[in-house]
């Protein structure tokens, strides 16, 4: 059959031409694959040393060049820093903040175009794939600004003599394992990521993109996805989990789904900490215009907007508290911001549908009271501890709308001075119609008072404060206020102080404000001196309460008189109880004496001889 096929002249000529082409293409390709692979490996190693100033060195077991397939494969890559070079640079003040160690099982550069590279000086690669990369980054604060005088030329200017452009369509990093070691704090903080994938799109280095600020590392987009991340706080008291994280450099958006922060059990927490106990559940957190490059390089967090949606923040006040001489001004938001080591600058923080719960344990009632702010929505403007930003604008404003105890609509605003030595701030708000018995879950355990009836028409307050005092005015309009005073009861939890409640309702509190329609309602001035160990939320509540009491007819002088009368009444009741007990004891003693005499008389009678 073969002889028959080659009997024609044109067939023989075609076969000879084809054979020549095979010899001219396949044999040189095989020789290139065999002899240029070691040259390629040496070239990669030498170029890395040159471009990193000998800081890094790379090793790999094998490098293959497949000229006809347009593919390069490198196996078992290990990139490590030279510690001797790093330490020398550190002494010179030239060491970088981040050190990298990388291991990759296989690196594949595919869909290359060697003829375009040879004839047109254009390097085009369809895809770069890194399989199972293992990356470790160590962060040290060696400097906060660049200390090395950089070559001002762009990358394209450096390569333009040999290449017109470099273009990679896609770069994939699959099944990435990432470990981050942060040496900037007092203790080493280690974070590990496992279920992570990365993709870079449209890497292009040419004359047009050399100054394109819309690209990061010359890529039109770099996306990172992380799943099911879990970690612990440095003190071991909190565990945090994240369901999904996605970062896109093209949109400059960082999206976090399913964020949960949980503390250890209360007993263990309060045995090991004097701080308040927090828990957080958040469906969504979105960061807009996130400056990833600055964060990576200097750990400085910059963003235009931070959006928190659908979640619950629960705060449990530490029942052990701190010593009276300990100043808890650190719990004030604008003071806490100053203590955060990471520099940050956020134009706006937006919260949507967030529930905030404040819990406090009362040793008197042996129960926990809760105040809730539900479905909270609002904005925080200019949240920063950046020194340069504070010089331009040092005021943070907050505007919130929430449902107090799930029912009363409360509009609330704060103004914080971030640079004032006295930590000045102000807050004002308006609460609309509200049924007062709904706050019994707070007043019963914390104040031993049960509100049996009452309806708020409006509560308005405007207060200005520092870390020492709070001043301002409070106005509370209400109707039909009645209360029961309580005492702890081991069986039922609480028992009513009947006489004290009658006295309070008849002589103490004012049932309405104004007392009669058409009269001028009562309002009060506030002058509250903050105890040094009072935290932020407690200070706000106590200052507000000091203005609410006079509106209900319970001024400072009257309150002192009532306390004195109640104390005298309780003392008299105790004395009456003592006398009553003494009377019972004497009656029992007389009864016993009579019984004893009767028994003695019967005994003597039985002892007499029969007549």
C-alpha cells in the first residue's frame, strides 16, 4: 500500500518536503527543550538575585521548555530570603517590612507565542497557573515610609530595549495555603488561611499602561476568595469565624460574609479579664475604595466607606469591674480610637439593621438587666486616628435611628472631638411614643423597680460632656406613671414592697408631665460628675437618668428626703419586727413554764403514796 502511494512523482516530492520539515522543526525543538531547559533554570535564578539585590534565592527540581506547545513548566519551586542579607539590610535601615517564603509544586506558563516574541519582541502568555502554592509572609516594622531611593524608571522603561510589551491573560493560584506572622505587636500574632483561591486578569506592561493608576501590579483586576476561615484572639478569649471573603482590586471592594466573633464562657472570661465581654454576628461587611497596597505595605487601613449590614452586637458589662481608682475613660470611643496601633482613615461607616444589646449584672437582685437598640441604622463620618487627617479634620459625627427596646423610635446623634485633651463630646436625641413597662427587663434587675403603667409622649435631651462632667437639658413628657418597688425573693425572684410602693405612687412620683393639660411641663438641667471608673455607656445612661428623675418629680433633694424616710421606715419596721419576735419568744417561754409546772405537779401527784 505504501509503495502504491509513493508511485506518483508528486506524492514522493510531498513526502520528501514533509520529512524535511519534520527534521527542521522537531529535531531543533527537541534539542532546545533538552539543552535550553538548564539554561532557563540558571537564568531565572540569576535574574532573581539581581532584581532582589541578593535578598531572595530560588531553587527548583526541574524546568522544562516545550517550544512547540508554547509552554514552560517548573517543578517544586522554593523561594526563600537570605537571612544574612536581610540582617545586613536591617542594620543599614534598608530592610523591607515584609519577608516572603514560597513553595509551589508546579508552575505552568501556557499558550505562549515564541514566534511573536522572537520576531516582534512581544511576550504574550495565555495563562500562568501555580498549583498548591504555600506562602508565608513575616511582617516587621522596619520603617513607615520608603527608605530606599528607587529607580524612577517604570517597568516598561526598564524592559523597552528588549521587549515592546508583556501580556498575560490570566494568572491562577489554586488551593493557596497562607501563613501571616505579625511581629509588630508585643506578642507574635499568627494567622493561617487554607481555603483560598486567587486570580489575576489582563497583566499588561507597555507604553500605555506604565502609568495607569487603575491597575494594581499592572493587572486590570486581582481577585482573592477565602472560605471558612477561623482564628483566635491573642489572649485566647475570643474565637472569630468568616464564611467568605472576596477582594477585588478592580472595584477596590472587600466583601466579608458571615462574620462571627464569640467569647469564651462567662465564668472563664471574667476570671481572666477585667474588660467587658463582647459578641458579634454580622451577615455582611463591605469595604469600598479599600487601599490594599498601602495596607499590605504599612498596615495602614484606608477606605472611603465601611458598610455593616444585618447583625447583632452584644455587650456584657464585667460584673467584677475595676478598682475605684482605675479610670475607664479608655472605653470612650474617641479615646479607644487613639489607642489602636494600626493607623486607619475611614470617611464613612454605614450601619444597616444592627441590633445592639447592653447587659449588666446586679449583685443586689442577682439578675442581669438588658437594654436593647434594635434595627439600628445610621452613619459615622470621619473615623480616623491618622495624624495628618486629624490636622485637617478632628471631628467625628454620628447620626443613628433605632428602636429602643424594640418599640420606641429613637433618633440619636453624637459629636466627638478626636484631638481634645479633655475628650469632649456631645449627644442629643428624641424618643417618640413608648410604653414604659417595656423597660422592666432593665429596671427590675438593675433598679428593683417595676413600672406597672406609663406612656412616654416624648423624651428630648441635649448634653455636652468631657471625661469629667456632663451638662445639658432633658425633657420628658409622659402620662399615667405608676411603679412597684421590689425586693429580692429567692423563690419568685422578686417580691413587692407594698407600703413603699403605695408611698411612692401617692406621695413621691408625679403621674403625668405636665400635671394638667395646658400647664408648662417640667424639664431639668443636668450636671453629672462622672466617677472615674464609670465606662462610656454607663456614663451616658447615668447622666441621662439624672435629668429624667426631676421630670418625674424626683429631684435630688426630694430623692434624699425619700431615702431618709424610707430608711427610717425600714428601721422602724425592723425594730417592730424585733419587738414582735421578742414578744413571741416571751409568750413561748411563759407557755413552756406553764407546761413544765403542770408536768411537775402531775409527777408529784403520781409519786404520793395511796391513801
